[in-house]
C-alpha cells in the first residue's frame, strides 16, 4: 500500500513539475535568499568537480556568498580548488574523525569515506560561512537547469524515486521521529538551514549523551551497504517539525551511463540535475 501511495504522490509531483519547467524558463529570476555552497570531494570525483561548480554558478539562482570544497590535504587538490575560485577546507581540520576511525566495509567494499562525507556535510553546515542557508551537493552531480530552493519562504525538497527503508530506520532511531514521510529526499543535493541543523544535532547529542558524530557512528548498522543518509535524516526531521515550511517537488534527476549522449539539449530542459555516479560509468 505504501508503495502505491508513494508512486501516486510521485506522479502527481511529476505532472506539476512539467508546469514548473515551463514557468522556470519564462519567469525564472534570482532568489533573495543568500547561500553558501558545500561540496565534499572524494578522490574519485576530482575530475567531476569543475562541471559541478559550473552548474552551480549558472543554474543556482541564489546569491552565492562562498563555495567551500572539503577534501584532504594534497597540494595538487588545494591548487585545483583555488583555480576554480572556491575556498579549500581541510577535512581533518573541519572534523576530528578520519576514515580509519569509521572502519566501515560492506561486501568487501570500503564505505568509510562515503559515511565520512556525510558527517563532513553536517559539520560544514553548522561551522562554515555566514549564511543561514547551505546548499550541499554531491561532487558527481550537476544542476542542469535554473533553479531556486526557496519559494514563498518555503524550502524546496526534491523527492526521488528511490526509497531505502534503512535510511528511514536510522533517522527514526537517532531522533525518535513520530512519523516518516511516504517520500524519500535523498536527491544528491539539499538546501539546509543552519539553525535547524544545530537543533537536530543537539537532540541527537542529548539523547545519546555523546557528540553527534559518535552517536551516528555508534548507531548505524555497518552490515548494510547503505546505512545512513545525511539528506534523508535531515529531511525527515524537517518533515516532522517544520513540515509547513517545506515545498515538495519531483527531483527530475538522470543518472548518466556510458551509453548516454549527455550533450542532448533535452537533458537541460527536462532534468533538474545529472549525476555521473562511479557505479554507472562503465554500464
């Protein structure tokens, strides 16, 4: 039943999204809401970063105060980030946890860096930049048409087709959430509010009597391939306590496979974002 309800809601959002496409092409204008941009950069996505930033500068219709690139400390990476006119942030100085502290492997695949990236995102939201609003995006994803993420004082949350119950289970466990949405918001990017993030992380610390990174690491199920989603946990918290401040839209994302013609202009008209996932590169 939940599956049918979810499919119904997604189809409704998709239909209304078609009208949003037309409206955005005709009436799109910049939002007054200022943002800082947060991108964590693992080694495997280094060559994708320039396109990610290009998409942000062209299509994110907010005043951007700073673009923070969070990565490890290698001279080559530091110079690369500065050449892209972004601010380099040493991940080891931002968060006193490294991959070796996480020790997360699933089916002989090291997922420690993937989980570390999520913790870095949270820490960046509460400690970097001056803006209340932080736009976080995965380095392998490109905004492919013009978008704003605050509409009539409501934050846009993009609902995706994927729905991983494990993400909802850990969010509920961490925050004792009274309800969960029918929709998932793990859409490869999200506009966070710093004050709400601080409030959420404080609740986690109060419940588990430890720091929020330790609470998350101590409670995720590392036997699972995907044990936590930073986007989903925050979105479900927002859904429970700030639902009236949410505007839910369909994500219109496309994963790019080797066979896809990525320069097809239809992509830039129809899709909001294009994702160049490592797992899809040779498929």
